[in-house]
């Protein structure tokens, strides 16, 4: 049996100054591709809302949907540590609500860790999860579940706001988080937080000085029509897939597909 990466590996990499990457996945097929390519951490992000389920943002995503997607990602991977996002409404009310959600993810989806958004305001939830053996990843900066409060997808932590994000990061570390995502924050702030914490920071739109980087896979592979500024698309899958489908359509219409060798006697 293959051994999966663990949160102990991530802690060791922070000490050794080794950089690493996390990538989203929402299904078993992409999970097996990314796992096979060597991505050590797969995030079943609630970004499934806008990148997989067709919603405008992450807010409508349900716990049922996330558990089902997370189970597929675990099933499709062999070596990656799989982290599942707590969807909006599944942890804010109380420690016991967060604990119930965490237990569902570990028992039903078999994930290895969970992620939730917020700083000081979710510290009690983080403590309860960690107490019962559920590793927690934090998420600060432009937290998409609060997009309505932020008035859009805007950089967070400019000027004096930065001190509050640093305080949130320290509170999450003290509560037992094993890593923290920093989304859409100034590079200088991300660098400072990375320097002051002993747990890894994972940046997205947070500059190059975080310990790790995360991207949404559909952005990375060029499936998103208008990706944000911080994205670098390494392939143009939208054009590739569209060209392949058009070729197949034409072959079906002209009778070139299927051939004799693709048929049965
Ligand atoms: O849901 C998600 O994919 C995320 C990443 C963008 C960090 O939270």
C-alpha cells in the first residue's frame, strides 16, 4: 500500500524551507491525475461551487455535495493528503456543529484534514476539532464565503487591516491549525505572516514568499474563461477540449467514427 503524505511532512518541510503545492480537485479522475503527477496535497475546495457546480460563488454549496465530492477525491488518489473545505453554514454556529461536520468528512469521505474560513471568530471550532483528532487548515484574507461582506473579490489586509490578519493567523496557530491559506493579501503581509508563524502558509494571490502555493485546477489548466490576475494557466484545456469534441462531432456526422476496428463482429 502507498503511504500518503501527512501533516507531519508539511511541518518538516516548513522547518527545512522546502516549498510545495496544493491543488483543488472535485472528482476521482482529476484526483488520480494530480496525485500521479506528484501533488502532495489535494484540496476539495468549496470553489467547486463556481468551478464545478455552476454557481456564482461558493455560498450555495451544501455539506452533502462536499462530502460526495471529497469521497471521490479520496477514492481517486493514493499518496496525496486530502483536505475538505467546510461549506458555508456547516461550522459557524458552534463547536458541536463544527465537530459534527468534521466527523462526517472523516468517516464518510475518509479525508485526512478539513479547512474552514475565518480567524479569531472560529478559534473555538478549531480547538474542538483538533482536540478530537481532526487536523484543521485555516483560511484568511479574501475568504470567499464572506464575498458579500467584502463587497466583491478584493485584496484584503492593506494598511492597518494587515495587523488584524496577522493576529488572526497567530490565533489559528495557537488553536492548533497545521497550515493556513492566505488568499488575496499583499505579498509583504503574506511574507511577514510566513516569517512569524511556525506552521506553513499556503498562498493564492499572496505573492511568492509563502511556504506553499495553491491554485484552482480549472484556472491552472486554462478552463476558466477570465481567470483572476494571480493565475498562470499552464495549459489551454478549453481550446484543446473544444477542438477534440468538434473533431469527434464531425467524424460522427461524416460516418468516419466508429471505424471497423472500433466495432464488433
Ligand atoms: O475553495 C477553494 O478552492 C479554496 C482555495 C482557493 C484556497 O479555498
